[in-house]
């Protein structure tokens, strides 16, 4: 039984490894080699916390386990701890014995950033030059940092409901040597790639803010009622997702499906594009949209990778269990 | 973050501590202070394994977490490991950080035995003298050992589909200084308390095998389709359970409810008897029946107790996480 504490993850894990792990597990999901279990998510009635489990099994990678944890909204103010707290537990699929326990906080940020990056690699135009960010919080910096590695971007444009937070992403752009400009939402028409990463319950990005040929990654909607983009945008776009069942119930596609603008069959797995069984983008005018809902298998995949790295570097704590 | 490996549990945990933990959490469930989360249970398509999570939160005991694991049917033959493998993970309900990881194999046996014992304490006649066992496998020994401490039993009678296994429970009886006799099923009419602990899919114990005044604890049925006792017995009995929702869907009561012999409202929580809000047994002629389905909160309760014991004895492994 190996333990990789949260404090070791930053030195061990790289964006490249997270990208490869997420790309591979999306492919395994689409080929039927990997599946997610039903998600448990409970408002426990203590500290206003949301707590639950996201589990899954990847037969190809032989990765079995769960991420447990959730959202403790008072952590930062009361205790100086981050509000999102999670831990990944891996099990040996041959025996059912626990094999590893891995800090899941930074990994969650990295795997979420990797998901939009994988979508950009496979769905954005090769000549994409301008990337637009809707949202400028903590996670937005992760998304942008990873996205900038996928194309030769020349400019980052950003919009946030609270404009005073835009320096968060401006810094990421500048660190990568890319110009940054704040825009109004209709200024997003300049973008070739747009990532939205907010926790909004009403759309910010409207269909007419998005130019033909753009790839949009909606990364913030993971709950019934949340919404980042106008439902009409999904009707205009080719829609892809990590997991169709989540996309149409708790993801961005929930609204377009509920309004009858698209059907479940209009939502394709990004993994199928990775596997080559779905053509993905077929024209330079097409709008592609990735609905990233977040699945347990992503967490297991990055945790399994970090265990390998920790073993290689002699950092994993071994416990007889 | 504390770790209590499986190998330490036998020396740390006692039947008394398990009993107290289970009695207390049944009471907390009935008073609304504790609740179980939806159960995840998956046939993962590898090694014929069943794997899943049973979680819950006890606001009174401030115990939050889950048991993860399942059933690996090839473990013993292929690897010399036991087939049931589980691990309990506890979390700090104030912060969402993991607080303990505890081996769950022996604990599962002890908490299941504690459940029928708690039912005997609160529902069997005080003058019960004869205890009957249906089933004589590994778990039956745990059930009997714990049950013998609840009344001054003078005799154990036993029946098993494979009679050659009866020495398993005869030994437990003899170790406690109590006489043992093998019986046919109709011989169970002599018993004042009956525990059934099998994995049968058809009833063994029929309604006319059970004398007035008997307390029956059905401990084996935890899945749709399993059945240990005739549905008509539940119609004759006052029925109690750990969790009503499980009792009527995957527990022994599923059949009597499906056949319209009893209604959901006929099934009471054992915790309500512990709390004094349900009178429990009200006559010496009444048949009482406990439908023990097994809930995650039992696992969390015994794990939390073992953590306390391990800390007291300096055995818990501390890991900075």
C-alpha cells in the first residue's frame, strides 16, 4: 500500500503526464474498456459541505478505485485550508486490496485542465491563434496554462463577471509570452478557441458571440441548473463530451436537451475522436463544443500516473496494510 | 492521517466495543442524526469481482466516510487471500480531509455479528434459553459467539444445508460451555432465538418452524433475490430492521412486501426500539424478526472505535498527508 501525500504532488506531476493520462482514459471510455460508476454526492448537513464519491474501472489500464471528498465552503475562512478537498484511493483489481492513497486536490485541478486541453488538441483548428477565457478564478489559470501548450497562440482575451480578477489569467498569458487583453463578451468573436470555467447558473457566452470555426470548451457545468453558454450555441455546434450521460443531465448540454434543441444522439464522446471512430472537426467553419463534466476515471488516471512517478523517484510512502 | 492495518484489528477490537458502536449508530439512524448514502455496487467484469462503496454520515458521532471493497471470488483459490476485501476510509467532517484508513475485513464480520446481538438484546425474551442457528459458515461463528453474550443460553441447535459444516458452530457453543445439537428445520420450534446467516436464494426456515415468542434475526439477505425465511413468517412477526429502505428492496422483507403480505409501514427501525420511541416486544407470545441488511454506518462506527483504541494503545500509524 503506497501513500502519496498532497504536498508531494506539485513536484511529481506535470501537465504532460496529466494530459496523456486523461487522453488515454477518454479513449478507453469510448472503446468500452473503462467506465464510471454512479456518482454519490451528498449535502451532509454539516459545515454546508458537499461530500461524495466518483469511482470507476479502467480494464485497459487496470485502474480501479474512487475519488472521495467534496466542497467545504468554510475551510479557507475558518481554517486556512482550501475549500475543495479530495483524496484518490486506488485498488488492485486482481484482489480488491487497496494499493494507493493519493492527495487529490492539485490532481483535480490538473485533470480538469487536461480535459479541455485534450479537446483543443483534437477539435480546435490547427491554425488557432486567439484563445478566449470566460472566467478568471483559480481553476481558470490551470485551464489556460495547459491550453496554451496545444496551439501556437498569439493572444489571450479574457472576460470575467468580476473584472478585477482578470490579472489571474493575464499573468498566465504573460508567463507564456502571449499578449493579453480584456474584452466584453461580444469580443469573444475574435477567439479561435474559448474556454469557459465559471460556476454560473445563467449563460454568459451567447451563440452570436462565437465565430464560425471556433472550438468552445465548457468546463464549469457539473450540476443540474448550472449553465455557462446559451443553449442555442449547442444547436449550432458539433457537441462532444467526456461522458454523454453526465453531459445531458448535469453538464452544459442539459439545457439544450431539455429545450429540445439537441438530442442525446447529437452528443458524441471525445474519446471516439481520439480513437478515430468519430471524425471530430470536419470543416474550418464548424463550431465544435466540448462539454467537460468531469468523471472519476480522470481522477483515477492521473492518480495512477502520479503513483508511478512517486515509485520511480522513491517518494511513495510504503505502509504494510 | 492514521492507518490501522488489517493485521492489527484482531488484537484491538472486541465484541463489546463493536456491539456498543453498532447499537449507538442504529439509535442515531432512528433519531435522524445519522444516514447512509446510496450504495454503489458494481460487477466490474474482471476476476468476477463485485466492488463498491457504502458511505454515510453520523452527525452525532461526527463520523464521515465509506467502506470500499467487495467480493473477489477467486482470491482464496488463486492467491490465498480472503474473498471479501474491504477498507474503511474516515474523513474529518469539519474539513473534508481524510482522517483514517482502517482494514475492514474482520470489522465487517464483527459489525454484522454485533447487529444480530443488538437485536437480541432489545427484542428477544429475557428468559430465552435455546438459540438456533441456520447456517454454519465462517460468519455464522461470529454471529453465534456474539449472540451467546446476550442471554443465559443453555443450548445451541443448528441446521445447515451442508451438515458437515456444523462443527464450525458446535465449537463456538462448546467454547462458551453451551450444549450443541444438530436439528432438522422443524426442530427450530424449540428455539427462543434464531439467527439465519446463509447466502440462500430460497427460504429454509418456514413460518411453522418458528414457535410463538421467538426472536428471529435474518442476517444473510443483502441482495435482490436472496431469501432465508418464508415470507409468511414476516406476516406473523413484528418486523424490525437496520434500514427500512434496504429491508424492503434488498433485505429479507423484499419478498413479503412484493407479495403484499406486509407493507413498508410494517417495518420498524431497530434504532427506534433502542431509543425507546418504539416499544419493541410487547408480549411473550409475539414473534419478533430483525432484518439485518448491513449499512455503511455500521462499518464507519466500528472503524471509528478501532481508531480510538489504536490511538490509546499507540498502534496507529501516523502519516502526514
